[in-house]
C-alpha cells in the first residue's frame, strides 16, 4: 500500500474501501439484472467476458436472476501490489445476499427468494496510477 501511495499520492485506503463497497453493490446488482452496459464501465475485459457469458447463458435458458445485497459485513484489503505504474488491490468481501434464479415460469431453480446467504469473495481492482482518471476497475473475482 505504501508503494501505491508513493505512485499515487491521492490514494487513501479508507476512501478506496468506501469506493470498493459501492462498486461491489453496483456490480452485483448489474450482473443480476443482466446490465452489460453498466458492467462495461466498471469491470475489465476478462471479467466482462465472463459475466457476459453467464448473462447470455441465463438469457438463452430464459432464466432471470434476482439479487439483493442486504449488507456488507466486511470489506478489507487482503493484498496489494504495484507493477510498474499499475496498482492492484484485492479486497475480501463478506456479504449477505438474497439471491435466486428463476425459470421462465417463475419457479425458483437455485437460491432462495427471501433468505440471505453469506458470501465470501476476493475482488481485485486495478488502476493505472499515471492516469488522471481516479476510478478503479474490477479485474478478477474468486471465492474466498
């Protein structure tokens, strides 16, 4: 984190985590809603390709996904690196999500329509510190 702060004097881990929490909520919602346009502005090419493939599979099967983030229990930086001018920060999220997938008739295929489940994930965000744009991009996700 010290190296990232040296390369980007505007970097502040507290502000970064606030932004990461907001991004988590927006990305989870956009993915569930199949909103590729919103995702495009927040995620890298590889993540977008993976999310788009999952959305396309749902659409082809005439399925819908409903997801509601009820709370983020934890968002903490678990790793950070600076490679040249590219900063990458990994955040461990522990969140409660109400999520279910339904078929074309509305029957629940997976998940639960009202029961929250705890989800633990690692999300890696990246940013070119030489770029004036302060926004970070989600470049990888993994179960925690």
